[in-house]
C-alpha cells in the first residue's frame, strides 16, 4: 500500500510511519508534506500513485482541505486532528475515517481495516457519514479516577463520585459513602474531563454531582445552599453568578 502523509508535527509524522510499518511491512510512504502548499505539490506529483492519504487537518499555513480543493483526487483519506469540528468537511473530501489525537494504534489499525473492507469504493456514503457522526456525538469523558490511600492505589468509577473539591493545595473527590480521597488533578482540569450533564461547578472550590444532591435551599443574598446526599460537614454554597445556570442544569436544561 502506497501512502502520502500530510502532517506538520514531526513526532506525529514519525508515529504514523511507525503505525504503518507495524500494521504491514508492505506499506510505503511515497510522499510527505508539512504545509498546504507542500501538500499541493506532492499531491500533484504523486497523488495518483497513492492508495491512501493520511492528512492532519490543521497545518501551519491553513487547513489541508485547501490542498484537496486545488488537487481533486478520488483517493481515500484518513483525517487526523486534535479537533472534532471538521467531520462534515472530512466526509466530503473522501474521508473514510476521522481520528482524534492523541492517536492510538488500535484506532489507527481499525481505520486501515475499514479501508480494506471498502476495497477502494465509496458505495455507501450515508453510512460513512453516520459512522463519523456517531463517533463524534459521544464525547469521551473520564470513566475512572486514580486515588492513593496510604501505600495503595485505587480506581474510583466516576459514576460513584459525588463531589470534587479543592482545599489548600489539594484536590479531593468524595464517594457515595462520604469518603474523601486525594486526586492529582486540579478542578479546572477535572471540569473538562467529566460530563456537564452529571456534574456542575457550583463555585470556585466545588464541583457537584447530580446524584450527590439531596435537596437545595434558598440561602442569603439570593444564593443557594446544597444539602448533599452523603455525610459532608462543610457548607456547599452556589455562588451568586452560578445560581441561574445551576437552576437550569438542576432542572434538566442542559
């Protein structure tokens, strides 16, 4: 299989070459580019010889779609990117798959398997776009958090976590039994890892789980106080600026 790689990050390029060789020693990289203009040149020279294009979407000087606009090729493309907003464009550009960084070999090999199954045809474009959107419509949230208890390391399922909170230099999670355990992540990082349907950051120090709320009381100065469903001594107050979005979240508005 002859492959052209369009990728502007050297480590990412080397990883793709490694994955190709790992998949099959019969693969050959016949061209490479790091920019849109370089991609145009290599596609003009060697595009017709290629069996597959591996293309990072965001290059230093623009989007790789621009190269395909200038050099239309009916060749299968696997797009690789750190962003997920380009699914439709990827499909329109003969994309057979859309892989999100950081790239894993399992995801990569599954895409090559898909290419082999298609046997160079695009007879079912509707299914292709459905596959892409199915993948992208399910955000991948963290399923477990590691915590250290004494000399032991435990894995706590996210669904069992009722609360994350910061105290001093430490960040803690609290399980359904009310046990608090230290985690290595900051609240800002945790907020990006967990489902916004299940968790809400009620103030600077607390991220509350929906299942961890017993009820909510009207508090002073138009704020709200959360009564947790687990044993927790500290008050959990929804900050004034968070009251309206909290009510929307708590009422199922998200």
